[in-house]
């Protein structure tokens, strides 16, 4: 499905760079690192990073002799672009706390029949969250 994005955005290098920044918004990259991660030529990386920085999608910071770029959190279309790239990549956003909970013990498939636990009614989500966070004793 990434090829659909390449058609929409008219540049394979731009799609790869956008994908890198939008799927990892908390990281910052310097140009050679972007080149290595996207496997694009350095000249294409320089051109596309400059274009994205000009429109405000990427912010720039300097540390020593390196110039780092990262996704600009205040860019107005950032959340929509991120959702588009997540959907195109098949990744799901980790915004729900419920998704990060471990599975119920009775739903985990065990290799031996004697290891299975009996089926029990599921706990309310708030109580399950308290159990996972280690605040089980204070939940009552």
C-alpha cells in the first residue's frame, strides 16, 4: 500500500522520509541517519528534508556540528498525516491503555492441558488496570 502513497505524493524519497518521521514522531534524525534508514540517496534526502522544513512539517535543531530534524508537533496536519501513514503501513496507534494490558490468564493458550486455567468471567477494565499497575490492594 506504500506504493499508493508514492503515487499520491509523487516522490518515493518523500514518502520514505515522511514515513520515517511520522511513524517515529518522538525521534530526531540527522541527514546521514535519514539516508541510512530510508535507503535513499543523500541528495534526495537533502532536497526532501529542506522542502518539508520549509512548509513547517519538520523542525530543525543543532547539536555541535550536526543538524537534527524531527516532526514538528505544532504542524496543523500532523495528526492526519500520521494517521494516513499508520493506516498505509498497517500499524495501529497505541493511544488506548486497554491495548497495552496483558491478556487475561484464561485466554492464553498453554502447551499442556494440565497448565490451562479454568474459564472465568473477565474483570471490569478499571479493576484489571489496577491489578496490572500493582495497585491491586488499594482498588477495594
